[in-house]
């Protein structure tokens, strides 16, 4: 499967509004991977930080449409 298939119909603004409201920045900042990057020398880009939200949506979509479970 290709996540482009389900992301191509969603605008960035719609994604932020409809998906982003379900998770807090505090929750995202508490992740070990994010903490390590922030504390590291190079930091973390917005792209890398926001990617975890897209990954979460990928898993949600796969669960809803392909019965994929971890």
C-alpha cells in the first residue's frame, strides 16, 4: 500500500484541523525520540516533529481499512 492513496485527498489545513486536534504538543514532546533530538546538537525540524502525526494517521487508516494491527 502507498499512503499517498489516502493522503492525496486531504489538504494540509484539513489534516491539521481534523487530525491534529486529537493530540497535544505536550504528548508529542514527551516522546523519547523527540526529547533526544531536541536535546541533541542538531535539534529537530518541524517536518520531523510533525511526521509522527502522519505516522499515527497511517496506522489509524490501515487499521480502519485493512484491519492492520500491531
